[in-house]
C-alpha cells in the first residue's frame, strides 16, 4: 500500500513539474537579423565596429570570441539596475549580466542576446536579493530569499522591463549603426 501511494505521489509530482516547465520557464532571449548587402568579410568588420559603438560601451562589456573566418563574435555585458520601488531598493540594486552572439555571413548579421541573469547587491547588511536567470513567466523560477511572493513578482517584472527596454534600444542602435556604416 505504501509503495502504491509513493508511486502515485511521484507521478503527480512529475506531472506538475512538466506542466510548470512547459509554461514560463523558457529563458528570455532576443534575436534580430539584419540584412545588409555586403560580403561576409566586410560585414564582419562593420559588425565589429557597430559592436564597439553599442554593446561595447555597456558596463563590463567584453569580447570573448572574435573569429573572422567563421563570422562569429561573442561577448558579454551587463546593465546596472536599481529598483524604483522604495522597499528593498538597496538589496535589489545590482546587475543583469547577459551574453551577446553575432553570426555574420554574406548579406546577414544575426544578433542573439541571451542568458540574462540578475544578481542583487551583495554588500547590503541583509545580503542581496538575487532573482537569477530571467524567464518568460511572470514570477522568478525559484523562490527569492529575502522577500515575499508579491514583492518578488513586482521586482521581477521591473527587472525584466528594464532589461527589455535597454536591450531593445541596444539592438536598435546596433542595427542602425550597421546599416549606416554599410551605406556608400
């Protein structure tokens, strides 16, 4: 009898976990394809220049991979975040680290921004409130230590909104810079 109860409980837990992961557990990412009438080598050089003027000026920006032959640029940067809410302002103040990958081929540059991870301010007396990886759902994927569910959802929505606005403007600026530099 205990074995049957245990198996039923495990089946119910597996069903619940599958339903949750099918919902909002997909990581937030941004992809944009820019078409420019240039060959791969020239477009790579223009993409590197556009990187330096956009993502390269962000806090902590670094290029880790620059492979001209393969047409790949990989880097990371962060955006600094401070909550507009009065409660828990210092604990949530921190960064959202993200990864940028550029794939360049003849006539097209594909930009992917992914792996957005929020880290709160570690130097506050109570420690930081870390939201972790940003996902598409309305609430953080894990329980946030140091805050209640309602505040966690509000702060999470605010972090996602700030990241969306900043990365959206960077992608737009990157595309504009790339297109303008390719004009004769």
